[in-house]
């Protein structure tokens, strides 16, 4: 009979300790999830920035090429007109 209250106290103490540990773990899990989300957002933003930078460079190059091709065409047309007017 003496052991029953002692065993009850042991089980109650063990339960409280496990409950406190579970709360600490849950809180830490939430913090970890927040940090992981933050890092994932940073990585996605870096990837988006890199894509925009690449697109801008390719657009710049294509625009220059088109301008030069147009200039060559105008020059060629001007030469034809000059040849006809001589």
C-alpha cells in the first residue's frame, strides 16, 4: 500500500516532464520551420534576380544586333540610291 502513492507520484512526474519536453520540441520545430521558410524565400529571390539579370543582358544584346543590322540595311540602301543618281 505504501508503494501506490509513490508510484503515482513517479508516473505523474514523468508525465509532466515528457509534456514539458514535447512543448519545448514543438516550439523549436516552429522556429526551425520559420528559419527554413526564410532561407527558401532568399534562395527563390536570388534565382529570380539571376533570371531577370540574364534576360536583361540577352535583350540588350539582341537590341544592339537589331540596331546594327538595321544600320547596315540603311547603308546598303543608301549606296544603291547613290549609285542610281550618278
